[in-house]
């Protein structure tokens, strides 16, 4: 398992070139992709070209940027100019953006080497990456199981060592849940901390880009490279970006001492797998042993996050996906004999079942006579959920709970059970509704050898505290050192 720091030191010491490192990871992708299907598009020419730029900078004695030579997977709902961006959908299977996303431009400036675009549930709608029209990604720990979703390709690619870091987008848990299933670190930043310009929209008030990594330190370095104000994004926050990695406390005896950790009461009980609960309880006890002050904290409206989300998110998706009509870009039905038929046929052929399901739900709740009964009420409950979190953070520095109610489930076991699939995001959704930062870190394994994730949540723009507490736990345990045998 390579880290950002290790690759940087290797380049500085001239033990290997960036080109050699890139080729090593491309070879690994070639070997593993028939089993994993983590990538929609592998980009060897781009990777080697970017690596050569880093090698030239080293030869010229230039200071290396933060992510110099680090192999990167880019979730395929983030636009790279001149490169296909499919969103895992037949609707955009042949779409090539004429513009660059802020996230991809920042990562290029930071020196990252993009080895490919990673697979996802179609338009980021799903919890298993089984909804992709391109391929079904598998879990590196057991390929009969799902990697989670919607960013399952990114999680599987990092977990299996096909890349060192990867981007994800998180609308209701789509970074943290697959991070939990694949045994890696997944961070959803504060809403607005990372620009969404060039991210293909699912639900605009919930979507947030964030990093996948093998360690908390790598996630911190990655976040520092992509965070910051962007005038192209109207929801972007103007705030000073600290050096997150420099804030990590190397003295582990002090990292958790005195930190106030709140255990969310509502996340334990019916529906939580017993092995997941045992691992999370053990992690909480570890926090106490490290000197943290642990409190039981109630967030009474936490349980209403799921139904609230599945009104608000489909409503926003219905509006955002109205642009896919066959007129401007993407798929077009060429056989229709009139404009209305072209619209209907294009959307029928281009969208998969889950995307259609969410468009129908969203259109219904926004329709005349139902807006007040459903959408407006959901927005009011969202405000109550925000207030619960605000009250909790008056008492504690971070909140803790399981990332997901279960470990990864078998492929195909929930494809005919949409409600069962939606429950996978039960623990993560309220964090998105409140716009808070959250992180999933490994905290154990179940009896089938599948990873278990621990979710930590902090207040708005307190990624510093979140990362410090996560780092203290990670570095004083061994879970992050395990790797799948694939």
C-alpha cells in the first residue's frame, strides 16, 4: 500500500520516476480490472503524459506540488475536457465535455496522475454500483459482494491498490458508505468547501465532492489540494483553507485526550447488524482508553433523515435531469417522427430503472397539490435535523456512529428491493441534509472478512477537528494496515 508521502519521498530520492510509478499502477489495473470493473475508462496516455511533466519538474529542481506523481482515480461524473464523462449512463455514454471541472483542474495543478475515470451508479443514484449502465463493480475483499455506491468504483480502486487516491461525490453517503464496505478512508467535506463546478448534478443542495484514501493523512493532504472558494460555484464558501495534514497530532497520547465524543443514540438498535455494533462499541471504548470524554447524545430527528432525503433528493434530481432531452447533448433517438416522441424515446432509452424511479418520485412530490404536503414538509424536517446537530455540537467536538447498518451485501441480493437498498444510507444521509463534514474510517471486520466502517461527524468547517480525531484512532489501531488479497 503506497501513500502520498511515500511516493513523494521516492520521487525526491530519485528511486523511481513518476513515469515508472504510473506504469506500475496501470499494469495493476490491467491485471485486476477483469475481476473488479472499477474503471469506466482507463487513461494510460494521459497518465504517462502527466507523469512526464512531474519527471521534468524533478529534473529541473522545481518544488513538487502536493500530489506530485500520485496515481488518481476520477469518478466519472466529474468533467475532464476532451475526455468521455458517462455518469454510468447510456444517456451520456458518448458525451465528451467541452469544459473542465474545477476539481479536475485543481488535481492536475497539484501534480496528481490520473489513471482513469471510475465507475458509479448511474448519475450517482444508488448504494451498490449495480445501477451503472457500463459495468458492475465488485468488492476487492470478496468479489461476490458489492463495493457500495454510488462511488463504488473509486472505493474499490483505492482498496485494491489500482490507484492511491480517488475522488467521490457524496449526496447521501456515496463516499462514506463505499469507504466502509471497501475498508478505506472516505471523507465528505462541509457543503461548499469543495467546488461542484463541473460535477454532473444529482441533487444540488446535497452533492459534495470529497476524497478516498488509504489513510487519514492522505485524505487530509488530498482535501487541502481540492478545497477552496470558486467563483464558478454559487454555493462555494469563502473561507481560509488550513494545512489539514500539518494539524494532525503526531503525539497519539495527546491526539484524543480531552476530546468530547458524542455517541448518537438513535443509530443503535433495530436494523443494526450485531457484528457492526460490536466493532463500533469497541472503537468507542478505544476512544475512552485514549483519554476522550464519551457522552450519549440524542439527535431525535436523525431517524427522519431517510424519508426526508427521499423527497428532497428526487425532487432536485427531477429538475436537474430535465435537461437530458436529446436536443443539446447526449443520447438522441433518431427514429422519432416528432419532437415529443424524440423527448420520450430518448429518456426511455437513456435512463435506467433507478434513475426513472427517482425522477418519477421527484416529479410527483413537486406537482400541484403535493408540494406542500411532501416537499415543503420535508424541508421543514430538514431544518429540525440541522437544529438537532447544532444542539449536539454545543456539547461535543465530534459525533460517532456506524457508517452503515451492515457490511457489504451480496451482489444481486437487493436489486429487486429498492427500499432495502435505500436503508444502506440510513446513517449517512442526515449529515448531508445538515451540510456537515463526515468521515468513514475502518474499525474492524465481520465474520465473513468484510470491513466495518466507523463514521465521525464534526461541525461545519471543522474538518481540522474531524481529521485529528480520526487520525488519533487510526494510528493507534491496526485496521487501516489490512489489505484485500486480490
